[in-house]
């Protein structure tokens, strides 16, 4: 197996590891956002603000449908990172093969469900009539291509767990270039291609995502040598599957309930008409770019924390948090200042409609203040995910949406003096709640008890019973390990019903 791109985070400078690992993911996330942002720019500038609204209203629906599966990709990163930190490469290979088969199957199912229910969902969230047909067209094509998106994401999650964030970036850059080229060709019907309008933007994205998934999977099979299918292709290792769901399901439920909250917010926004919908859609793209460094650092934090906890180096986690928080606050703070200084200029990228520009300017002047708290919350979430403790994050995120954002948006937007500004105020307040609650839980240290795989201490420090070696300490209760003298490591074996 070639390991030149795979980093060992358990040794060396944390700051250097964090920067070296995070920047390719940041560029990758920027490129990923370009998929949808390029779609928004093309349809908003050249088709009209109704088409921009159609693309905008589609993304909360897409996110709702894919939320559960995205939680499972997060679990894959955690398991791969911890098993690699523990030195158990057999478990790494088994986890990788199982995750790919699991996510591919679920992706196909979710794609079909979303396609056949899209009209009912659009009606349910009060989609304005001027954008309804465009939205149904865009959604239909995008949803049929979901499997490619999932395969790319799980492949990238595997590589991040292994310590490689550059390879996904390389293939994503290729796919983004393809999307940029295909967008005008399919939207406007250049040459022999038919004029597809908004549907063409969706098809360009689907084709690009399929190419990126092919490239990353080919890399896993040919270059790393780490992708093997020990079981038959259509069978799953149920023990690994249960563990993936145990870690990933809370994150998936968190994402799903968060997406339902965003759908509810979209329904509230839709009541104000297509101009406000279009402004919110463009604002969401700008929010993505502003908070993307935080998301990238949060994912890097998960990988660093996972490997160090797997290696039994808990003392390095606090330093990881300090470096991650400082880095993400500095970058996101600069983005916040930019959004506050020139909001109208930023919105003019998407549209020249005066109403959309005015609404978007008001949005950024309110919401940009919340970018830094949101960024710090991502760092703590990254620590908890790296430890495999995803339930508290789920609870905090759901509470922030359903107990803070949705009720406040409903109440404040009904006030004549505020109108749509009430929604933007609610959007700004909920991340602050999430940041405070996440930090409070992090300080308890309970997340350390959720580590799945941990390299063993010397035999003298362990309680032994026959051929079994049990890792000492309450934080590892229920995790049995059989020592491999040749490898000088502990290979972690999970009991059927671990005690936590």
C-alpha cells in the first residue's frame, strides 16, 4: 500500500498537521460549493431570479434526503481514523469495503424515493408558483444522480480517515472544471446539445459528480491497495454495519432534523415571495463560502482527534482544539468583516435585481455577525465526532434549530416592523446558542469514553485474563483486544454489545 499521501497525526507538530491537512479540504469544499454556486450564477444572471429561486428552494430538500447518509460517511472517517491510529489495518480494510457497499445501496434507494416524492415535497413547503416548474425539473435530475455524490463523499471520508486530504481535492478539481464547462452548454443548448435551462444545470452537476466518484474509487482500488472486498459484493459485515450506524446515525439524525428545520425555515421564507426566496438562496451560497474554512478545520480536527485517541495520546487533543479554534476564528472573522463591509457588492455576483440586492444586503448585515460562533461550534463538533460521540452534537443542533431558530423566525417575521428581517435575526442567534452548548459539553470530558479503537498500553499496565488483554480504564470498558506480538500493537475486537 502506498502511504505517501497518508499522514500520521500522532507524532510531530499539531499546527503543521492541521494546516497541511485542512487546506486541501478547504479547497475541496470551495470546489464542491462551486458546483451549486456556478449553477446559481448561470441561472440567476442569464435566466432570471425565478430560476435562481428554483435552484435555491431545491437545496434544503436535497439536504433533507441525503442527511442520514452523510452521517454514515462521518462515521466512516471516525472508524478508519481510529483503527489506523490503533494500527489495525485489517479493520481499516473491512470498514472501507463495508462502508462503500452500504452507502452505494442506500444512495440508490434514497435517490428513487426523492425523485418520486419531489412534487409533493415542493407543495408541502409552499413553493411559489412562478418557480415551481423550474424547481421540479432541477430536483428531478439532481436526485437521480445522488448515488454518484454519495460514492464520492464516502471515498473522500475514507481517505480523510487515512490522513489523505489531497487526493479528493485533485479529483474534485477535475469534476468542478467539467461542471463549469458543461453548465452553459446544457443550459443554453450550445452546438448539437438541446437547450435545457435549469434542468441543464442539474445535469451538468450530476455528470461532474459521477466522474469525481469514479476517480476517487479507482484511486482506492489501484493506488492505495487498501480497497478489498473480502465479503461477497452484495453482503455486509453486520458488526461493522451496526457500529457504523451507532456512530453515524446520531450524526445522520442531526443532519436530517437540521434539514427539516431548514425546510421549515424555507417554508416561512416562501411566504414572502420569490424575491426573498432568491435573496436567501444567494445568501446561502455566500454563507457557505464564509463558513467553509470552519467546516474544513472541523473535518481536519476529527481526523487528528480520531488518530490520536486511537493511539492513546489523549494529551494531544487539547492542543488540537487550541490550534483549530485559533485558525478557524481568524479566517472566519475576516470573512465576516468582508460580508459586513461590502454586502451589496457580494450579492451582485448572482443578480442585478434591485429587490434581491436590497434584501440580500439586509441579510448579510444581520447574519454575518454569527459566522465566528458558528465556526467555533464546528471545531468542538469535530472533536466529538473524532471520538465517536455524536449524540450530544445531535441534541445541540436540533435544539438550536427547533427551540431557537424556528420559533424565533416564526414569531419575529410575523411582526410588521421586522418582516423578513425577523428570519435573518433568528438565523444569527441560533449558532451562538450552539457554540455555547457545545463548549459546555466538551468541558465535561465525557466524549473520551466513546472511543472505539485504542492502541494498547504495555502489558504491565493492563489487566489480563488468559489470551485476552483488556484495556485499562473506565473510558475503554467493554473493548477487548488481542495482542499481536509480531506487530507490537493491540488489535481491537469489539464485543457484540459493548458496555459504555
